[in-house]
């Protein structure tokens, strides 16, 4: 049982966490300030990067703890956190976005698009919003987000596309990736946090979550595709059109796909998957003619964001866990859905896994709410920062508005919630 009076560090962490949330919603304002005050444009650009926010404020928290308690204890706390997920997302983003992997996926999508009884451009958008997110149940959600974002960016998230249309598509993508990973027990971070403790295997996930999620994903993707179809360039649209289309050696493709598979299988073993990643970096240097520049910068920013969330989130248990444990099943579903918008959904379900004697119905409601709300904000689901990093150039000021994302994701979230609650 937690002490009734929170410690200095916990109070400081809550205050800084709230400031970080406000900063997330105000990130676009910093970009505007950079234009008004050009002398300090570099600083405002930095603070306007959504991916910087939680890493920056996590550093502030550690500094406050060092000044308020001791430097040794502050460092001990920072080093006690588990950074496996930020490291994995960094690694899998770089590998999944490599030219051989992306060309393989886009070639497959283009082939399927020609088979479907739809206009090719419309079929590609639907496949990118529906099939790729569901593929996340096999290759993990961060990899699916990376591939879907790069697949759809050239046409769907270009500056000429109407803003409200882009935010709807982004909301659908984020929600569909969040629920699309629930067909298995290892691909969605919020499911992974409880799978071992509650003994939920992939068969259980498919029977209780997966098919419902697939229905919602298909419906969301269909609605979004109908909305955006009139804005698509039907004459020349082809998935991945912006990437280098020079054919890649089959052997190089095989090595990249094997590397991605190995990283996914070793997702919980950072020493092992980082070792595989180092081999991958060496291989890309050896066969540079088959590569596009790796997205190391974007992936590092996303890893920094998630690591900051790990540091700040670790101090929120004292108030979050009582809230979660005191709710009845239906209230828990909606509470979980709402809390996910301001707290990473994996952190939320992890706290639920620590509650003793929680009923099976409450377990379902907690996870269902967490995955349904995973598209509402950038911090709601671990892969979301990856999507923002890869797609933000298509938005004004190269910044994704938190309010725009929230509005765009509301409809898809209602569809996901209804499917998981009523089916």
C-alpha cells in the first residue's frame, strides 16, 4: 500500500508531467514563436518538436530530484527504469523504414490494389489504413506504424491535402494501429504488459479482442477512404512513389526481412536486438547502393520521447493505481479510455496488472479501453510518436496539432470502443 502522503519526487513528477502535457498541446505555438522571434528560432524550433517534449521534461525532473533530494538518488531512479520499449521502437523504426523492406511491402500493396475491384489509388489508401495496421499483430505495432506512414505519406499526407482530411486520416491510422495489434499477445504494448501475468495467449487475444478489432479497423479505414478519395491523384498514384524504386537484390531483401524478423522475436531482449541492429548497420554500409538514407534521426527522436515518458510515467503510480483499482468494469472501460489520452496505455495496463483480485471482466475492460483510446494523443500509444515524426512534414509548420489529432481520432475511437464494448 502506498503512503497517503506522496513524496517530494512524486509531487514534482506530477507537476512536471502536467507541464509536459500542456507543452505537448502547445508545441505548434512554439513553431509560430520561431517566426516572430528569429533570433531565437533554433530554440523555439527545438521546443516545438513534439518528440522532444517528454525527454526534455524528464531531464528537468531528474535535475529537480537531484537538487531536492540528492544527485545519487536521482540517477538511481533514472537508471532503475526499463528502457526496452524505447530502444526497440528506435531499432524497429530504422529497419522497417529501410528501402528493401519498404519496397517489398509497397510492391505487395500495389499488387493487392490491382486485384481489388477498386480504383488503384483508393485501394492503396484502404490497404494502408486497414491491412498494414492489422499486420502489426505479426511485426509489432511500431513496425506497422512506420511502414504505413511511409506508404501513405507521398499522397495522403502531402501539404496540398485539406487539413481536416489529413487529421482524419491520421486519427484513423493511430486508432487502427492501436487496436490492430490485438490479434496476438506480443505486438501491442498494452497487451504485452499483462499477457504473462494474466496468462493471455494469442488464441485468447484473437477470440476476445482480435476479431472485434478487425471489424473496427475495416470500418474506420473504409469511412476514411470514402472521405479522402476525391482528393487523391488517380492518374499516377502508386504506393511508395516518393522512394527510390531502383530494384533491390533479392539476397539483400532477404537479409533485411530476416533482420526485421529477428528483432521482432527478440523484442524483450535489448542486448540481443541491439546486437542484431549493429550487424544491420554494418550490412547497410557494405551494400550502400541498395539503401536509402536510414531514418536514424527520426527514430532517435521517437526513442527520446518514449524514454522521457518512461521516466515521467514511473512516478505517476501513486495516483493512477487507486483510480484504476476503484472503478467498476464499465466505468473502468471509459476511465481507461480517457486516461490513455494523458498516459501511455502500456503504463496504464501495467498498473492494472499489479492489482490483486481483479475480475476477468475488469481485466478485459481495462485493456479494451486502453487500446481503444490509443489514437487520441501522441502519447497515448508507443507507436504514435513514430507516426508523427514521419508524417509531420505534410502539416502546416511541419507540426501535428494535438487538438487536430484529437478531433480527427474521435470518430475512429468511438467505432473502436463500440466494437470492443458491444460485439
